[in-house]
């Protein structure tokens, strides 16, 4: 080591040349197929070797790799023969039990990690899947990942806008009105029922809103002025909930205003009717919206549409 630090040159006194060059060749062939000429050029230009080797010598190194368990094949293309590794004893393998364990951990982390940390972890898992090259592992990951149908490039752009609290114009494929441009002051990215949402303030409706990321086609523009003050007036929503409903927890913006024999009247102050609507629908048949009238009618129409879908199914 002292000699190497002094001269920065590999010599026979330091290591076995055959072993060192075999390891270099192993790493080289893992990158992509290489011809005799490319291998010789690589050794000649290597900063610690700088030595020209013969074709026969390269064959010795290839034989050494085969003896330790590498499967090396040759291509026969117009550009000449090239060597490549199809299998080697240092591959990272996992068994079925290990796959189940990793996927179980991933499921837990999906419910606990911040969306930004989860994006980083997803990238790590995808890189791991490539290195393992195990179809069962990849299939299991695709089955549980909330990002499996997500445009990760777009999601990263949205995350960057959210971190800067930028106002952006998005092209959104609305299930009701089709494709349209929407301007929103970004607030955060979040997960609800294994779906990723962009949360922010709609400049059109002056309300807190949320948009399904899978329906965002692209970011049309980033508005320069991101500090425009928006006055958001909360809306009071009243609904009746059966007292026999198990595990009901009031949100921070809710309170009980009346207790009846078999139900309670709950009042919520909300600036996001979309999220409120989703909460109401989650209760199912044991919940009845009382006011305001337009929100009550919206819930009724949604339920009618859902019934028609099931009746026609």
C-alpha cells in the first residue's frame, strides 16, 4: 500500500496481475459486450495499468472468469465478435420468503413515510429489482406499489413545485368535464387510499382542492407570482351520523352540535368540499347530509350516479 500511494502504479509486487485484470474485465463485461480490441484498449488506457496486452492474454483472463463460474458468450455481429456475461456467481438473489418480507416492509413504509421520502424509497426498490433481476420480486413490487401507474418524471416535477409552494397551471383530465387547464397554488402531495393527490388552492374556485396525480397530464406553466393572497371562506357542512357507527373519530374541523337517541348531528367547517364529500361517502348509508342545500344535492346526485352504474353493470 505504501508503494502504491507513492507511485500510484500497480506492480507485480503488489498484486497478481491476472487476478487484477480478471476483475477489471469482469466489471467491464458487466457494463456491455466488448470486443478483443475494446478490452485491449481499456487495459492500455487504464490509469493504473497503461499496458498493452495480447489477444491470447485476454483469452487467459476470460478463461479465469469462466473457471470461477461466469457464463461468457460471444456475439457474431457485423462489427465483429464481442464477449458478454450472462450469469455469474456474485448475482444478488432472493428467495420467496425474503421477497415476502421485503414487500411486507414496503407496505408498512407506504403508510408511514412522507411522500417525498416514499419517492426516494420507491427509486431504491426499483434499482434493487433491476439488480436482483427476479421476475417474482418485480411482480410483487408492481402489485403493491402506489407508483406503478405513476409518471415518475411528472411526480418529481410536482414535488419540486410543492417544495417551493409555486403556483402552477396544470392540464387535468377531469372525470366530469374532460381535459382542462387549472391554476393551483401548490401546498403538498399526499396519499389517500393508495392514490397520490396534489393538494392546493384553486384560483378559479378560491377553495382548497385536491387533484388525482394520475389525471394530471402535464404542467403547462409555472406562474411567476406565487404569493398572491387568496381569501378562503370556510363552508359549514352539517350531517347526521348513526351512533352505532364503530370507530368514528371527529376531525379537527368538526364538532357535535346535537345528540339524538340513535344518531348525532355533526358540523364541519371546511374549505375543501371535495375532501368533505369523500369523507361523507366513506360513511355510506349511515350518514345523511343536512346542509348546505347545494352540497346535499351534490351528494344525492353522486349516489344516484353510483346506483345507475351498479344497476347497469
